[in-house]
């Protein structure tokens, strides 16, 4: 039995998740994500290390762009097999990939015009990485699978998807390879979720696997507890309401926006905050929330109970789902206080910028960050205490309160990752630590080796290993 595993992304970095398994001449890809770190984005344009026409199947863990965002490029370059994932992942990926393709086309046209005006050329062709037509072509190859039901890939190879507890429909994937009575299993963690988080079930635990590829995004830190999130959120909202301001929340459309609604609903039902107008001002977040409501079978028991009692957070009193530009503009003319949740999560674009223009210089308002703010983004400038910031071409003094809640992450922290791995009843042959910044992945690898005595490594980009 010949098994070759190649690490083609998310190897000593966080994004661009992509792993290739070759079994006796057949190629299977686990994820096909976009690189999003500035220093690695050029890899999105590189030829695929494995010819797309030779890849038989793609197994997709979930719909975040750093896991699925390069699929249209893969299809454009010759892939024609099936893309297996859960139904919820397929539904969300349609929204994410079409939006990404639209942005790719707009960005290419903007650069073409700018370079033409400046009389120069950029480092990459002034064409989109992929088009809307490419995205549609990739979506036609999606095939839905159920949790726990093996997908036969041929020649004694099967893949089984399990609930990752990360975002709606997210999966861990266990690949089983049976050859002449010998079986080997390779477990891909995808992005591991957290225990006792709202809406979704806890991550699936496993008793055994020969080889494990585990993420380490937050392998060096611990998150706030859900109770801390509620206390912090109530404190921020009530203080802002007393002053007559608005709470403006930059948010990602997938999972983060829905989880904020959950916590707001809980605080209202417990009487810890008053009923207040809440605007979800993101067409993508609104569409993804619709998908959440279609997949109630994926909810945890607490969320199912809320739905049965007609207290779903998606029916929060005072909630307004904002789709059109005119509806978005009208928010800034309302009287009284409101909570405005809008994209993008790091304030790099989207409708949040318009709400920042209206509120960032008002001492009575609060800008509340509920996610990581990368270096170089507007969100990071604000969090780091900038006195003035540039928004939509103009500079504004920062007079609003700036608050940040760290516990909303859908990623497992260090203890969650260790809890997930500790469920194994026997030692794996080897653990590969991926999907983390180099110092984080290496630190978590060392901790895991020290606590378990297992064979653990941190592969580099394009590392190839032969599994026995």
C-alpha cells in the first residue's frame, strides 16, 4: 500500500488550506482554500502542485474561503471530479464563492484602470483570479453527504464526514484506506469548534486514527467563556444606551453574525438588556442566516429548545434584516439608539464603513469588535488606539468608545484542541500540526509531544510524506 500525503497549504501559516493524498495513482484533495495573508497571496496564482485534471475528488471541510475559495480556479484549470461536503456547506459555499468571484472581477477591473492611468503594470495579470462563471462551474460539481455516512471513493477508499462544531455544516473528515485486509485511517480535523458554544453541537470526538492532521490557529491561547461574553456584551450595550449612542459591530457574515444574535436574544430574554432596534446590515449575513434557519437539524439541544418555544434568536424582537442599499442608508437617520451589525469584520470594506463614518466621532457611541483584527486593517488601527482614521477617503477623529470581546471565535483554543486529541484511546502513528502561524504551530506541537509522548511534526509548505 502506497500512501503519499502532500501539504499544499496552511503549512506554517493560517490560510490556503489544501492537502493532497495519493493512493496508488489516485489523487484526493482535502480542501482548496485561498491564501489570504498578504505575504502568501501570490501562491493563489501559482500553478497547482498537482495537475487539477489528475485529481479525482475534492473533500471539503467547510465554506470559509481559506478552505474553499480556490475551487473555481481548480475547476478553471481542469478539475472535473466531484466535490463532497455537507448540504449546509454547499449552500453557504454558493454564497461565498459567487461573492468572492464578483470581488475578483471588480478588483481586476479596478487595477486595470489604475495601471492604465499610471502607465504601469502590476506583478500579476490584470485579470480576475477566477470569474463568476468559474464559480458557477465549480458549484455544479458539489455533491452533498450526511454526517457519519461513508462516501465510497473506489479501490477500497472511503471518506466519512463528522460534525466539527465550528460553523454550520463544518466537518472533520476521516479517510479509510483498505488494501488486502490492511487498513489505514487519516483524520483531518478541519477547523475544530468549541464546546458549549451556542447554536451548534460540540465537536465530534474520535477513539482512534493512524494519522491526524490537526489545525492550531489558536494553539497558544485560551478564549473567554460564554458567560464572560454575555456579561461583557451587556455591559457595553447598557453603557452605550445610557449615553444615547449606537453600538456598531463590525462582523463576519458566517457564524459570527448569527452568534451575536444568539447572545443578544439571550440577554433580552433574561432582562439584562432592554429591547432595542437591531440591524443586521449585510446581505450575505442575511442570506446565511436564512440557511441557518433551513438546517435546524444541525442545532444543539439548547437552540432546538429555543426554536420550539418560539424564541429563536433569528426572530429577535426589534431585529431588522437589511438587504438593500437604501435600507442601509436609512439606518443613519433613525432617532434613538440601535445596534448595527455590518460587514466586513475587519472594516476593510462593505457597509460597516458608512456606519463608522456616522458614529466614530460620537463620544456616546461604541465601536464593538468581536473578532481578530489583522495588522494593516482599519479595524486594527481603531483597536490599537488611533486618534484619527481614514474612512472612504476622509479622515475622522476617533471619539467613540472602542471595545473588544475576544470570546466569539469559532476556533478551538489550546485546551479545546488538546481535549479533542486526548479522546483518542490509542496513540496515533503520527500527528501533523498545520493551519497556524509558525511559532503557534511549533509551540502547540511541542506541548502535545511533551504531554503525550506522541510522534508530532509541523510540516512546511509542499512537504511530502509517505505513510506506511
